[in-house]
C-alpha cells in the first residue's frame, strides 16, 4: 500500500482507493515483443443520467456530496506511483461556500519535477512497446469505473470542488470523461490503419505511428475535469508519458480521476501527477531536453507566454516540440429575423449562464435584429432570467452556482461597474456580485449601442452577456452583421446562427468560415459532444487540434515510413544505360 498522510479525524487523504496491484508484467510483455493486433469493440456515446426525484442515482449523488462537503482531502504529488506530501500547501476552497477547504494541495518541488521527468522517461520504453489495444483497455477500464463504481464520487467532487450543478457535473466529469477514455481508442485504431495505398511489385510500404521522443506537459484548466483527464490520456494512449499539472482550483477533481486511472491498471510512471506553482513547473519542464510537447487548456495570455518560452529554448530540445492548446473565446449568438424567438432565447440563456458562463464556448455577445428585439425577444429573455435559481451546487433545483474564485468575481464586478457608468451601455438584468459566503455573480445582461464595447471584445469567463441590436431594415444588413461578428473579436472558437431562412444560413456559413472552429445552426454555442462535434478553435482561441477526434491524436505521434523490398538487384545500371 502507498503511504498515506497522517491521520486526522476531520481530514481524508483518500479520494478513490487503489485496489489493482502494480502491473509487474509490463516489462516482460514488452521484452517478449508481443504484437498481436485486435479490434477494439465499437463505442456508443455514454448516456447522461438525469437524476429524477426518488431515483437511486440521485440518492447516491446526494450522499456523495455530503461526504465531500464534510472532508478535506490531502492531494499529494504522485511520482512513479509514490505519494509525496511536501507540506507546501495551497488550499482549494469550495467556491460557493469559501469557508470550507475541500483539499490541501501539496506542491511539487523542482527536484520532484526532475524526478518525475526521469521516471517518466524510464516508463516510456515499455509503455510505448505495449500494443495499442492493451493501452486502450487501461483507459476503457477507467471509463467503466467512472460509469459505475465511482460515478457519484466523481460528480460530487466536481460539484462541491468546482461549483457545477448536477447536470453540468454529469455531462462533464461523467459523460464526457467516459467518452474521451473509450472513444479515443477507436480513433487511434483508425489512425493506425491509415497506410500507404500503393505497393509496387516486390515492395511493401507501411507506416508506424511512434510516440514522441520525450514527455508531454499536460497543463489543465479548472472548468472541465474531463479535459484535464484527456490532456493526459490522449497522448498516453499513443504511447507517450505525461506530467499532469492540475489547476489549483480543480486539484481534487483531477486527483480523483488520476486515482481511477491507477485503479484501472495504469502502470506507474506513465503519468506523473505534479501539482506545482507555475514558475517552478515551467522552469523545470520547459528547460528539459526531454520536453516533447505541450497539451494545454487555459487562458490565451498564459498559452502565449508558454509558446514564447518554448521558442526561446528550442536549442535545448531533442526535437521540435508539439504545441497544442485550446484557450479563450468570445463566442456569439447571431439571430436572424426568421429565427424562432423562444428557441433562440432559451438557447442563449443556457449557453450564457450554464456553469456561470465559465465555459470557453459560452456565448457572451448577442446580435439581435431590431424587429425581434422589440418584438418579444428582449421581454422574453428578461422574464426567463427572473426564473433562474442561483445557489449551492448540491441543491438539485439550482440552475447556477458561483464563479470559481475571488479573482473571477472581482473581474466580473469591474466590467459590470464599467458598463454601469458607460453612456453606451446599460445593465438590463442582474449586475450584482455577492462574495459574503461564496463568489456569486448574478446572471447579467448588458445592452450596448457600441458593437465594440469592452464587454463585446473582452473574454470575461463569467455570467455576463452583452447584446447589440442591429438594424435589419438597412440595405445588405445580413452581410454587414456577419462581417461585424467576424471582425469584433480576436478569438475564433464557437458561434451560433439562428434562422429558418436557408439563404441566411448559407450566407452565414460563407461569411463566418474563419470566425469559429465550431459553428452551430439553430443550437447553442456550448455542448460539443465527443465523437460528434470535435472541439477547438483558431485565431487566439488555440491551435484547433480538435479534442475528441483522431485529429488530436495525430499530434502525439511521429510517423515512420518503412519500405521493405523483397526482390534482389542484379545490376546497378538502369535499363536505358544498357
């Protein structure tokens, strides 16, 4: 058994028990050179549970939330399967009740990070030699553990630790995480089957997809535990080793997922779990000759700094690192005069305010034609917002909870107050911030006459929606508003167009070709499903490598072409020389 933190009746160091013995046969298997190739069973997307009153899953989840509310977990550094409690601790607070500490997160030292890199490089050879289907089955088993044994616990730490309501936790830490872990194996198989189409007589051409020569740095966000897991699992599936750096605001959620991977049989050292402060982590990892890639989800500003730091260190590395990142978004809902008003209103409400707007895909700029805004859109939007219940995440009747931390609450307050004093904008719903118990920001709607107002251009990552009303009687109005949508923001992540007029949709598809990586017609800008809508954007929203698809997995391999000739040369000269 791994050493636990000192016992404390008020604290728990145990999120998910590690019950599977270490995989002592991994090295022997690799040395024997087993190369059997099997076909993984197909996977149909995981169905989300709905937790109706009186259901067993509702009772189990409520009990699990109660446990998380009354414990403080010691989150360690885990290197080669060994837990380290450094006593240099950052407290992860419950966002909706910030007097409660959900976890004490122990930070890795620089020598620990160097040890993690060294152990990862030792584990890499045997892990890479393991057949793809065997690696894939580790992650499939983890998916099954989340789907059954650990579903309630996984959702509970996401709700209490991350302020997600029941449905938001279920579609993230359960459904999406399960789909990533299962479906990636099928995507990897499809990739491995991509072979040269032509073989001349006496020649066999083939391609093998090797892991990168080094380790992958996985820098994870606070808002989606499923993404934190996938940032590590996707490269690892392809034979790589990773360093898992969780957000301090989601360390408990990520730690829970990591222990489930251990229980599923992930060999020690393949993924090392290293909570760290940014400066120490970046200094050690980005200066290592073994650094082979960055898998990142977070802010545009941080991603840009990391990219620059990697560029400055290019001479250090054995190969050019792969840089994959999904960053910010300033996403739009564009309403055409032919749109179904109620559908557009409700879709906008969900996209803007679910999970308090803390999704990189959340809508934060809204374009509505004058004829609809005064024809019922405004009144319906404001009436529906009045019905939103905001409160604790484990209250099953809650639609919204708090933002993640004090810094976020202060940011929302700053921009709300700026709009309040502006001559170009007015607050027509919400606008209040209360941080006395948790970091609560009301669902807020700002109406502006300036399409380039600060809240139309700046990513706030909170429940603040800014609406601009355009003149739909002006000549060529539809092309003009699509051009405005395209040019307003530096980002290019998601966007939605609501219209029943097919010509309008066709024109939008042409005009908005570079505006977003995920474009939705008559649907909200959030909620991409693994295997259905591969997710990612370009411009300042990232490298658009499409998580939840084979496109992302391709980034974590370096192909090698092999040509094998079975005929024998009898003369060095060519026929024309005879």
